[in-house]
C-alpha cells in the first residue's frame, strides 16, 4: 500500500464507523445489503463473465484498510485483514463481520517502527490452516484456524530480515511465492530496520529454502498464478510505473521473460483512486486486478474487458462461496459481486 493510495483514502476513512470495542459494523444477515459503485464495460465479452444488471453489494464497513480476502470452504466464511489496525476479520452470511484475530501481525510492546503492523495477504494453507504475509513479524506464517496458533515459516533471505511480506500464492507443489515491499515499515525504504537491498519477489520451498526470483521492481505487491501455473503475475504499486507484470514460470519454479501485461500509469490520479494491488484469476485465466478505479477485468493477454468500480480504492479480491462470488476488499469496506465465471 503506497503513500499515494493512503492519501486518497484519508478523507473517506475519517468517517468510518468502528465500535467502542474496535469491531467493524456488520450488516444483519437477514437484511438486504446496500449497493455501491458500477460496472464499466469496455468490451461486450465482459457480459459472459459479469451479467448485465449485476450489482456490487457492501457487506460490512468500518475498516481502515481491508486486504487479503480468503474464503474458508470448510466453515463457509471469509477472512480478511485490516492491515493498519493489526486485525483479521471474519465475515459470514449468518453472522456478519467480527474480529477473528488480534493482533494478527506484530505482537510486541512497541509498534512505532511500523506503519502497518498487521497481516496482509491471506491464502488457504494445508488442512485447517491459512498462510499469511505477516507485515508486523516480517515473515511468511502459517496460522491454525482452530487454535489461532502461528508458526513463522520464513523470516530471512541470505541472513537478512525481509522487509514486510505483502502477498502470496501457493503452487500445486507446495511452494509459496511472495512479494516483499517495504509498506509495513515506517519510512519504508528509508526505514532503519530495512535490511534487504531490494524489494523482492521470492519462492519459499516446502523444505524451507528461500530463493530470490525478481529484484528489479520498486513496489511489488499482489501476486497470482495462471490456472496452468506456467505464468506468474505480479502487480507493482508504483504511481510512476503502475503495471501488472507477467513472467514465464518453469516446473522448477524459476521465472523468465518478464514483460508488462497491462500498464495503468496513465489512469493514476484522483479520478481513479487506487493502484495495482491484489489479483484473482478465474478458471479461464482472466485476471481480476486491483488498479486505478477499481478491479479491472483483463484477458490472459492483458486486454481490458471492463472494470468493477466500487467508488473507492480497491485493494484486493478473491473468489469464494460457490466459486462464482467475487469478494472485494475496498478501502473501508468489504463488498461482493456475483459473477458468471468461476475462480481458478
């Protein structure tokens, strides 16, 4: 999350509603949810993925910066991070929103060295667990859903502590590919805590080995894999070069042939809040990519089909429920959109 994006959000988030206990305000399970935003259609092909008349529902609000949604099929609920507030929230149709885990990231006595001490990206892990990009502990972690016990899986590369792992994806072979920008640290690249000379993209193998895959992006953020696992996508949240990158990924987990899949730089500005951030992929390989103005729907070769405009900067999105619901973490609120496609 960049300073530019945070500034865009400041005015809107100042009026976010948080209860005295710090819990987000849920919508009653029986209530009709309010709708927000609009669907912008650049190509008639979008109609096959998002039906005309589909609406964006606001499910819960009162967050500072919502991120990292993950659907937990065994239990039928969504988990997502509020990174600055150091919490993971839980949402279900029956129960609305509640705090699932706090603190979610840093749990030490003095958080002053961090600008965002909480968890960020969350994905499903081995049975009964989630995997977490842990800003505050500067680690990739595994959390047991039943006990909430956390295990740090990786904290260093070549003896130096990571910056603040941000997002992650798991390969079919069990490796975790993750991004490591400096967003969690106060003063970011200028933080005295920063040890890595780059803001990298890494692979964590099941045996614990960490390999640097990409070291030439200023602010790597969201990360995703194509359905065939042959293409790695990385979003860069740099307002001066706001791009989605694509890389060939070989069976050994090495990347090559880095190229710009989509350049959003010309859209960056107050009229289109947000920057490239979280990514979701459908079964046909379409990308649902956070960017200026909402969630952009792209073909596998980067052509724009349209945009899900929530009215504010959208950080991330993931498919859940029966696989056809897109959950969107959009600044101060959680939203969802029913689609006609299915998550990969």
